[in-house]
């Protein structure tokens, strides 16, 4: 019942909130023999705040929500090793766990390394303003495989909105090549950033000025934006119905286990845990590197 989540960005925070909701709602409703008081969620990040791109006010909000969900946040901390039954944190702490979830960023697909092109940060391919690759005429790189410079010269984040817009620009430039017209440089239109923290809890910075909204209103905005990005009217309608039912009903969410024996774990294959009986710091014992908000 120990969960270790690596990375305090939107992915890590959303997963931590979802697991917190699962432990609070789904497990007690469906698995009466499971003692949820033994469940611990550890969220570790090398930075000094969760959801770093957001404001200081948002940092305080996410810390408050995760604390209510009994998530144990360890800042300035990474994961050094992952074994079959435990994880070793960068500060030397050992956490017995069968579930380590990576949310600390992504590396480019293997094709980026196999194609023989020069790689930049994260194994991604550096592109020119028109999304072509220097020295490779007619070759474009977009989305998560590309390092696309933003207005400040730094690579844009690996977001769906960046991938969609860069793909559209690349397609327009390819058509321009066929028509003998000049290519246009890619200009990212920032529509804001969002992060779900759990049921009825989210943060949204919307619009060009990043107007910030917290709580249920941000949650509704998050659902609306993600539903609009789906392809097909039927998918959108089904998603809205499912999310609405989950929001206003008291029934459990999606079942994680479909058979009882899936929860029976043999710990004997990890001698580090069985020989020393190690245990990580409990949530009621603050970590020395944890930042109070």
C-alpha cells in the first residue's frame, strides 16, 4: 500500500491526487478487507515547489489539497534506485513499495536517436523556427520529439497543445513548399496551463494573461478543455456523462483490481525489505527537506 510518485509537475500531482481519491473512495467501497490506514503516498521532486510553472499562491493551494489527501511530499528529493520491492530515495531513505510511478518528464522516442540527427535536451531534436532540422532539407520534427524554442529562447514544454499547433504549422509549411511559397516560423499561442489535483480540485491559469482559478471552477474548466480536445462527438458526450456521474455520485470510481488474489504480494523476493524490515518516514513525521506552506 505504499505508492512512490516521482515528479511534482502536472503528471505527478494529478496521479497523487487520483490515488488519494482511490484510497479514500474506491478501496473502502469495494475491498472491505483492505486496511487503508496502511496506505501511504510519497510524492518526490528535486525542485523546491510542486507545479513549478504556476504562481506561489497555486503552490500553496496544491500543497494544502495534497495534505488533505494524506500525500507525503518530499521536495529537494529524487529517486536513486528502484528494486522489485523497494525504492531508494536520494537522501538514503528506503521505501518498501511495489508501485513506483514516473512523472518526472519524458525522453524523446527512440527514433530521435536512431535517425542519426544531433540531439538536444531530453534526447529531442533541435529544430529551426520553421520546425525543420538544420542540415536535413525537407525533414520536420514536431511534438514531443522536438525541442521547439519559445519566445524566451527556452524549449517549449511537452504539452498536447504544443504538439497540435506545431503539427499544424509543419503541415502548412509542407504545403507552402509544394506551392513554392515561403515557410512561416512557428508561433505558439499559449492558452494557459491546467492541472487536476483530485476530485473537485484543480488549478487553471487561462488566457494570455494566465488568469488563475482554483477549486471546483478550475476542475470544470479542466474537464471542458479536455473533452473539447477529443476527436469525435460521441467520445466527447460519453466523457462528459462519465465525468458528470463521477462528480455528483457517491459510487466508487474505476476498479483497479478485478480479483482478490491480485493484492496478495510475495515480499520474499526482495531481501533488502525482508532482512532489515526497513520502513520509510511516516506522513506524520515531516521530512527534513519538506517545505512548509
